[in-house]
């Protein structure tokens, strides 16, 4: 049985971390799977992980001190800030030392890197007989400095997995003169619900990390416009993150406390319950590499409305068929489209039906076969 190792920064809350656990759950049905992670942020992984998957925490309880640095800056305590910066450098030193040591010593047949920094280390220290795979989750969003760094990190790998066809085409061009082959494999939906939402509840929903790039402050602007015509429709926001305080302030400022619910981080079962009770899914992200949350919403038969700035949404949504894309981050246009769907339940049901069909193409069974084929048909073993 082949051994697969996945290099991860941590197994806490985050889109990459969710994808890591989902892939590990898929691969462990055929292979021995181990996740080598730099930091142990919590007692157990944030997302469900099959018991067959082994976890190797490389740095014990040592973990980043971003919050401590932020507090030291805010307090303007120079001595504390100096100490925290020194500790931060120590963390970075051991992050590299332990990960490089693991890459050198592991008996894995296949190593999958999930960060550009790991790509460099895997290329430089991985054994010759190991299949080296990079896995990029972020869209560079016109940041070509970032894209160039990613390209350089991947040029000596065997394969570079991109989660959208747009990214695959871009990086294939960038890496055309390298050893690395770029392959498009989308992220996987963990499971397809047996039943879909009735789309009768007067509830809007969005799921994701509470971070500036997700555009939640714009979402509240959109929702306020919808609320003027449809005051009985509520908004559920699921997720946790650095922008929570700013979102809470906006909710209080606009008097939306009785209309908007910030659920914080929820497990898959609780998210599925909320999706099943909702009628329209909203995405206001400035950038989104794939948008697995869209697929999850679609699997429940929800019509999705997203700004076209979310590149991953463009990959998934065919506007007017299985959802709607709003150009130029036009808040008025998004509000009007939501109002159209609120008025027309028949359209909601038809769009939701098409969305459900699209979601079926991203199940773990379908996506898993693409990973299995890549691993089994690689000529590195020959």
C-alpha cells in the first residue's frame, strides 16, 4: 500500500484546512495517509478527519503569536513587542527546521504540499523517488508578484494541482518550460444531501471566514436594500475571523440585530441544517479561488447569487442557469436580483434544481477518481 503524506500549516479553521481534511478522507480509502502539520492550534482538527488518517504534529505546542504581536503593538509596549517578535522568529525557524527534517526522513511514496513555502522545501529536500505534488488553493487576483512566486515554488515539482481551470491554464503557461505538469482537479464536496431545501423559508445565508476579502461589509449593504422591500427576510452569516468586530459594529450601526445572525464557526452538520432551512445563498467575496461553499449550497438546491469578482464563482455558476453572477460588484444589481428571486419562488426552484445537478459533479467519489488516477498513473514508480 502506498503512503501519502500531506504537508499542512495547521488543522484549524480555514478553507485550505477543510480541503486538506476532505482530501485525506478520500485518499485513506486506498492508501496509508499521514498529515504532517506545523502547528497544533486546537486539541483536535477543526474538521472531521477519518480515524485511518494519522496526524504528525511537528512542533508540539509551539505556535504563531500573531495575536500577541498585535496586542503589543496596540499597547505600544516596546519591550513586549521586541520579545514577541523574537518569539515569532523562533516559531518560523522551527517551522522550517521540523518540516524540512520531516520531508527528508519520511517514508512516504507521495508528498502533497499545500503552501508555496512547502513547495520550495519539498523541491529542495524531497527524495528522488518520491512523487512531489503541489496544490494551490489561492487565486492571485492580479497580484502577479504572488503568482510569480508560486510559479517559482512549483517548477521543480512533478505535478501542480490547481482548483480551477482558469488557474490551470495560467500556471501551465507560466511553467511550460519546467519539469512540472499543471493539472486541474476541483475541490471535493464531502457528501450530497439526500433531500434539498423547500426554498420556502424567508432566509438568506452565507458561509465563510470573516475576513476583508470575503466582502461581508458589502453584503450588509446589499441586505439593507433588500430589507426595505422584504423586511421579513433574515440573513444568517456562518463563520469566524478577524473582521467579526467590524461586522458586528455595522450590524449595530444599521439596527440589524434582530435580522442578522452571526453564528460563528459551525460544524458540517449544523451548516447543513442551516442550508436546508435557507432559500438563497449569497457570496460577496472580492476573490475566491474555487468556492466550495457554493457547491455545498448548491447541493441543497439553493440558487446562488455572487459577485463576479469571486473567480471561483465564475468557475461554478453559469449565470441565469444555476445561479447568478453580478458584475462590477454592483450592490444595487445584487439587491435587485435577490429581490427577483424572493418574488418568484418558481424561479428559485428551477435555478436550485440546476444547481443541485452541478453539485453532483463535485462529489468525493468523482473528484477522488481524478486524484487516484494521477497517483496511480504517474511514471515516477516505473
